[in-house]
C-alpha cells in the first residue's frame, strides 16, 4: 500500500512539472506582425508640433507650458523582404526600394511619443533589434534623464546598443542615405564598431554609459557624431556628461588621450610632428598603451598620479633627404612625449572645469582611500566639486618601435 501511494505521488509530481512545458507558444507573435525598430533619433520639438500628437495618453488637455518639453522621435523600421541578406545584387530588395521606413512622432516623453507612433502602425513596435540611439546635442544639453529611464526599463533593448550624440538634428542622421550600406542604421553601426576595432573609439555602448552614469566617482560619455556631405558620418569626438546633462565635447585626437590614460588598446590615433632640427614632417601612430593610475591624499586633497607608456610606429616622412638616425629618433620621442604631457593635462583640466570625471578617478579614491571617501566626500555631488580642485601629475613615455620597411 505504501509503495502504491509513493508511485501515485511520483506520477502527480511528474505531471505537475511537465504540464507547463505543454503550453506551447500561446503568446507567440509572428515576425511579420512586428514593426522591427532598427534605430531611434531624439530631437527637441518645434513650437506648434504638439498639434501632431494623437493624444493617445492624455486624459485632460495638456498645460501649454508643458509643450516646451515636447520631443520628436524619428525611427527606422525594417521593411520585411527588403533587408539585404548578404553581398551581391541578388539579395535583398529590388533596386530603388528602400529597406527601411522612416517615421516620426512627437510626445512629452519617449514612451508617449512611441505610443503616438503606434497609433499610426498596424504592427506592434519591437525593440529587440534596436542597434543605435541618436540623441541631438540640444536634447543632451537639456538632460537625458527620461531617455536613460526608458531604455533602462525597456526589457527588449539590449545593453550593447550604441547611444550617440549628434552635432545637429538626430532626424538628419535617421534620413541619411550612405552609399556603402543600403540600411542606414547598419552603416552607422558599422562606423562605430569599426572605429572601436581600429582603436579610435572606446567600447562605450549603452550599458557602459548607464553604469558610469550611476557610479558615484565617474561620469558617462558618448560618441559625438557629425553628419557631413554625401551622408557620410564623422566621429568628431566624445560628448561627456555631468549627471544626465551634456557639459562638453572633446576633439577626435583627445579620444586617443582618454584611451591612453585608461589603457584601452589597440592604439589607433596618429600625430604629426616635425623631425627635430629640420622642417621634415613625420607621422607617429600609437599601437599599444599601458597606464597606471594611483591616488593619494596630499594636503587634505586628492592627488592623482598618471603614468602612461605608449608604443608606436613611424608611418610616414615628408622629406626623403632627411635620414633617420638613433639620435634624431630619440629626440623625436622626447618631443612627442612633451606634447603628450601637455595634451593629456589639458584634457583632464577641461573635464575638471566642467566637473565631469570621465576617467573614474573618483572610483580609484573609493577603492584605495575608503576612509577618506566616507569621511570627506560621501556623495557624487561632493566628488564633482572636489574633482575640480584635484591635483595631478601626468608622465608619458613614448617608444618608437618600427620605422617601416625603409632603412632611412
């Protein structure tokens, strides 16, 4: 009798465990019934744009003062059957047909604008394949707290999405038609990914930005893009933030300075320099970087010591009559070191002036000087103030490893 009850209980347990697996795809949604969003652009709306809103979320009439915070979103939606499947003219859509559908909508928040956009679509918006988020400089300077909140809460949005700041309107980049890629969002994605692989851009996708933005001793930054003629896109620098507001922009070369301080490899930036004792111009390209950052307390204030080692190659010389010797090669290294010390220092001072610690020096203080942090700093706002007064020493050592296949 006992064995009979034990067998019955086992059968019931097996049935209970297996039953949930028999439900199948009861909540499935066919891919053809999804509006797949590939890219989103966010701009400030213009006066009068509130008339475009479908009022899908408004119970009462909106206060006219709230219209000042209205935003416009521009989305690229993949058109089924028109996305190229590979290289060659035989894949993808027929010639002349656009692979994406660009739509726009307005709202008071990201979700509000997307709900108004959903009123225009038969299929449900799907963000699982979102690759790029473009925020205009005007929106970034005003503050992206709402954008951070929406994309952090949205489970379909991957943390490997690239979020960037555009110098002009984000809608212009959404409507760009690059010649090297039929899908504009994929060209923009390739621009960022290939820059990272070449060593000209750190890996600062959405997840990294949100993490830095949430830290007490570090601020976030995003790639800063500019749309040029012929719809080509230039990586013009990095936009750095204080809390959720953009407060400054670096130059393209300063990206290399940042990556050297943070020991991000490979090295991809080059500098042009005069050969000592002549007017001959040479190009030095960094290939590998090492860095060590230490923090101490000096006279009651944080003092940071940065030591960088940069190795690279001499890739070009403008005058063949000027020969490369060990002597002038050593002088060239010293000249590059001197300029690098100045350039690195200017970048740190620039971010100090804006109170934006993009290097994470505050996190080094929290890790190595916890007693000082807990007593003197404690909060993110306090570190932003102390960062402006932080003293630092930068030492750069440059080594030219190769001069190419020529002996002179």
